[in-house]
């Protein structure tokens, strides 16, 4: 049996990927809760793809708790284009960190995955048990395969070495420190940027990718940071756990929502040469809700907060 540990305010905590959207949200949550003993490295300071560098770092620092939020991430085009990089880099990062957590006796580790681990045509909402029950969506298959390997590593180190390693699978995320590069980003930051710029530059239309019919669920990164803290303190099971908000929206309606909040009056043009990706991926988050966690930030409020903080736009 794995030992149960609860982080103390002075526990030494390593957040891998603390400058990214998820890692920075975890850091903010923990700081708000009064934790004060962090060990942090930027990717310039520590290349997590480098096996020896990661081994040296863990041996020197000996963190007690680890949040593995470092990953090579991107939207549908980046995933589909840099297929080798997404597979290789993510496998390297997670292999190195997970293995060194074991070697250095880390008390507890949380690995972060993604909703793309589920089969493309799995029944909705997606229950944890649907993992590996069908073929994956091809645009992000390399990323999904890496994340599935991460889940299985946590399970295997738990079974073979009694490590208390847990995994959380968040739905599509957005929030502070998101990527706004139009070629590499996910849909929501791309739409926010496109509509804001189109309004500023009086452009007659905004180009949106695909058909607009795919459905997606969006969780604010602050809510995820909070969920990760909750899981670290309360969840010790082998099975990974979904983190979602339980609500979905079509890409068309998402575009219309951003358009409304930005108060853009032009048109939408659909670029159907771009892929739609998986038709739906709505998480079943009943397992997490039964444990007592629920998200707090609505999509509308989350987008308004970004428009205010990043673009200085007061939305209605
Ligand atoms: P996915 O959830 O892995 O498919 O990743 P994305 O967030 O990149 O894309 C979600 C959906 O939004 C897909 O159907 C895209 O075709 C669509 N989409 C519409 N406009 C855009 C855009 O400007 N950027 C991106 N990344 N996706 C867009």
C-alpha cells in the first residue's frame, strides 16, 4: 500500500513547468494557500528532456512533492505538424521526471494529461474507463500516446514500487499565460486574439478554422490549479481522474461568444481546409465531483477576465 501524505505549508514542492499556463496556476493556488517552500526551474535552467540533468537536479534538491505540469503543448495545427516532436519531447520529459521521483523517494507526484487520451468516437461524456477502448483522433495521436504512456507509468511505478503517483486528465484549458501564437495555439486564445485585432484594425471578417460544428469543453486554468491542489491533498488512487466543468459549446458558438464580448461587428469566415479534429470531448467529471471538488469560473467570466487583464477591454 502507498503511504498517504498531505503537503505541509513548509513541504518542499517542485512544480515542473511553473511558467506555463497550468504550472503557473498551480503555483498561484499554492502560494495563496500559504505554501512557501518551492523549488522551481525554467526550461533554460533545467532541460527536462535531458536525463542526466533531471537526475542531478532531483538528487540535489530532493523535492517531497512534485506536480508534473511541464509538456510540449499546442493546438490542433501544431500537434498535427510537429508530430515527432510532440511524441519524443513529451515522452522524454515525463520519463525523466517520473523515474527520478521514484529514485529520489518523492512522497507524492501528480502527472497531468489531457482529454485527447480518449478514443475519437468514445461515448460522451467521457468516463475514465473508456481509456484504450478504441482508436485515437489522428491530429493529436502522438501527444495522446505520450500522455497515455505517462498514465501507465504512474500506474506501473505504483504497482511495482509502491509510489504514490496520481494522474489528472484536464479538459481543454485556457487562462493566464496561454499561448497566443496563431499557428501554435489552441482555439480560445486564437479566437480572442483574432477578434481583438480585427476590431482594432477594422477588418471586415475573422477567419475561423474548420466547420464550427465540433464541441469542446473549456476549463479555466485557475480552476485546474485549484483541482490539482485538491487532488494532491485528497486523492490517492491508481486510476487517473478527469478534471472538467461538465459543459460543452460548439466552436461556432464559442466564436460568437468571443465576437460578442469583444463587440466585433464583422463576419465569420470558415476555413474548412483546416481540420475539425475530434467531434466531441466532454469529460464525465462525476468522480471528482463526488470527492467534493467543483469548478467556479464560468466560460463567459473567464473570457471577460482575459479581455480585461491582457487586452484592457471591458466586456459587457
Ligand atoms: P483540439 O481540441 O485538440 O482539437 O485543439 P484546438 O483547441 O486547437 O482546436 C479545437 C477546435 O477549434 C478545432 O475544431 C479547430 O479546427 C477549431 N478552431 C477554429 N478556429 C481555430 C483557430 O484559430 N485556432 C485553433 N487552434 N483552432 C481553431
